[in-house]
C-alpha cells in the first residue's frame, strides 16, 4: 500500500509460526530489517506458535518534488 509517501508491505502466513522472535532470529529476517532501517524504515515481525507469522515493512519514499530540486 502506498499512502503519503509511505510504502507499507505486509506478508502473512497461517503456518506454525516462529518459535521465538528475538534479535537473533534467522539471518534472513535480520538482513531484511537492517536493509529497511537503512532506508529510514521500520520492520516488524509478529509470530506466535501455531498462529502463523506476519512481517510488515514501512518505508518512506522520497517526495517527487524534493527529487526535482
């Protein structure tokens, strides 16, 4: 979804969920979090056993008027 120059991406599954979401969670998720934060964005993981997992990334996009300057 794109709203007010903020791109929001959400991915959900209905699987087993991650056993525990911590700062030590898999390298792939940590890498995505680092890359999104480098863009001044935020990355969230919500997961509970047997309830699936939801990943949300919010990334601010440059204002097109600022780019023209």
